[in-house]
C-alpha cells in the first residue's frame, strides 16, 4: 500500500522566534479568522453616547493542522506563521493521533501593534 499524500496550505511554527532553526510545518485542514479588538465609548455630560473608539486590533485564529508524530507541537506563547501574519499561540488541543500522524486544533491571536 502506498503512503498517503496529504496536500493543503502550510502553517509554520517555532518554539521561539521564527528566525531560529526550530521551525515546524503542518498542513492546514480548516481555518477561521475573526477580527476584533478593544473599544471604548465616549459619553457627553448627560451620559449619552457621542462616540466610540476602536483600538488594539486583534485577529483570532482557529486552525486545524495535520503533521507527523515526530514534529514538535506548537507551544503556548510560541509563534505561528499563517497567511503572512505571525500569531501568538494561546492554546492547543490534540484531536487525534494515529498511524504516524497527529491532528491538532490551535487557537492563536495576531496583535496588529505587536511585532514578535
């Protein structure tokens, strides 16, 4: 029986800076990206809303990855490169592991004003 071929978009992560040699790759099977951030409401002297300020933009990423069992898993606080943006890993969940492969769900955040 031939080895399976898994194709898809790559995601890259590292245990420290992505410039360091400890870089790993996985195949993306599902991804969703939600834009958000902080906001504040400005009131007048009567307590009525007169403006709303949006700041500290953040993108939340939820991504499912398949990678070989020998590949190091993304770590909380590590960097994950996806679609040209560097996200900081918030949490990981191992979904399954079999026949030399792992599937993991990773939740990460991209901070517009933070350059890791």
